[in-house]
């Protein structure tokens, strides 16, 4: 049986709720977080709340593990057997090897129609609903991929860190080395986009970091054009709510979400992070 309806596959760092997974008809491949000998699949057998409670008490930092090739082969083969073309959208290759596992799985299934998109940022979540809507409309695999890649290029993703400890100890993001050599008591603002992690500013307080993020948005959003926003945090709800309120007061938000990043990104960024991902309807419209 051959069908043209595209199926969307993503990974657990999109942090979709069970309701969203059902609504968008998305298939999620989980990453893992490891505390000593305890291995948990993100979004399956550990909640975000449980993770932050545990990391606060942990003597050593947890580690993370990406999905295996076989994890992807299982999902892809089940969909391909029913004739579905597959669009697989994943966490930035700069932060994880997840996308490499997806590509290796695709090589094992040469008869399957599989396209893979590297989100190149922490704003993976912003790609999922538009992809699912395109699939629901019956768009082809190639057209859906082209549309999502164009959207991906329009997304800005920025945030501020209250501590450098987790970036430094995790050793996954080299930007921490540059920051540690300058000032210890800073709240750096970083850009997580375009496949790179860049230092935008070294502010002294979270308030100044928030102001910097708002000014950056004003420079990138033209006039009163509607924008789509997801405000994120790692166990820093008050800061995220403050940022959300300022964004709502200063911009024309077509939609704005507030969400807490889960175990995998929480492991590498650490508690106290707040930021956002956004794109403008002036820059991107669905096909």
C-alpha cells in the first residue's frame, strides 16, 4: 500500500505533551538521561518535575544518551510498511548526535521515503505544528521539507544562563570556556541558532539579560507583524513568566507558549536558564 500522507517523526527534545503528540499525529523517539546506573527515557519514565528534583540533590551531574540507530529503524520501518513518507525533524546536530542515528537508520531502509531536517537550534518545537499541519493538508514530502527548512531559517532562538556550571562540567558546549575566562558573576545571553552557539552579551543581572532579549527581538521583528513565540526555561518559572509578559506587552503575538525544558536539555544547560524562540509571519508563511 502506498500513501502520500506524510508522517512526522521527532525526538523528545521537542517536549510535546501527550495531547500534542496525539493531535499532531507525531512519532517521538526519546533521548535518555542517566543518573549513575539509572537510565530514563525522556518523556517516558521520568517527568520534568522529577528530573529537577533529582538533579538538585545529585552529587554528580547526570549524563545523556542519544537514540540508537535501531530506535529509529523501528519507528521508520513501521511507518514505511504502511507506505507513509516520513519527515524526521530533530535536535540540532551541534548539540547532539541524534540526527546521525536518524541518518544511519535511513541508510538501512533504502526503499523507505525518508527526509531528515536538522533544527540547528533549541527551537525544535516551533517546527512540529507547521509540519503536522502541512502533512494534514496532504502536501508532498519534498514540499513539506522545503517549507519547514525555510521556516527553520527564519527562527531566532536566544536565552540567558544564570550559571555556567552545567555547560562547563558537561563539556558539550565549548562556548563555556570563553565565558569562564572573563567574568564569573555574569548572566550571558546566547544565541542557539543557525547550527551555532554564540555569545551575544555578558550582562550582570537576569533583568539586564531580559532587556537585551527584548531589544534583540525589536530589532528583528518589523513593525506590528504577528509573531509566533515559545518561551522556555529550566526550573526558572518566574523569569520565564516575566519574559512572557514583556513579549506579550511589546509584540503582536499570533501565539505564545510557555514551557519548561526537560531532562536532556536541562542536563546540559542546567537550572536557571530562560529564553525564547520566535519567528515572524512576515518572514515565513506556510505553503
